[in-house]
């Protein structure tokens, strides 16, 4: 017991934290959640048309990750697996709003867990002017991305922000690789057009 208190989870890699989490180490799971929460929050912020449900959906993804971590076959697949959960959570949310028939589903039952999930978004230490320019630039890019058709938006976010391969995006979105490439190409053209006067 005393030994586990001395473990420095902060310095562990995501892969190490996954293995420990899968072996019921709740401190490792908490550290893993803290490491990935900002990326999930940022990804979801680009997917959603506005920020009204951003925190709730980020929290929902984090709970799904925590609940289903033992089902992950290989730590090397973690990024694709998390993005699959993000996109499914997003699709579930849009279906509820639009009352559309289901297209993708993820088996998920939420039960009370033994630890609290808290979203902590780090404040980047820019100088005031840099912060202002960076913030303004991010707003413009986010606005342009949010105006893309949904299929383009998901594909470009998974490619440019999450670094997924075309194959991984095709698998995550249930599309062909050709369709994914086409969507990303068209999304880039639309973004260049939207942002040409600004960037």
C-alpha cells in the first residue's frame, strides 16, 4: 500500500497508465483521464456547433473511457479507440437533437465509479498580446471548421487534430478510405477559402 503511494503517475506514459488502469489501479486511471481530458475537450469543441453541451459531452466521453478501458485490446490502439468513442458520443448527441434513426452505436452503461472526474483546462502561459492573437486565430479557425458539413468536419478533425491515418478515420466513421480522402481534401479547400482573408 505504501509502495503504490510513492508511484509517480504523472511521469508515466499513456501506455503504462492504460496497462495499470486495466489492472484496476484507480490512481493510474485518474492520471490517464487527466492526461487525455484536454484533447477530448478540444476535439469535441470543434465537432459541436456551439459550446452549450461541451463540458457534458467531454465528461460523458471520459466516463465511457474509464468504464470501458478493460475492453481495449492493445494500448497502441488507444488513440483510435478514444476517437471512436468521441465520434460515437457526438453522433448519439446529434441523433437525440435531430431525432434521426441510429447510424453508429456504442454499448454503454454508466454506473457510479469510485473516483471523481474533473475537467481541468490548463491556461496556456502566453503574454497578453500573444494570448489575444492566439485566441482570436483559434476562434476564426473554430468558426470555419464548425461551418463545414458534418462529414467533412469529423474527417478533418480526426486527421489534422488527432493525427489519425486515413484507415483509422475510415474505420471510425464507417466510410471507405477513398471517401475519407475526398472529404479531407474538400474540407481543406473550404477552410482555405474561408480563412484566406485572415491567415
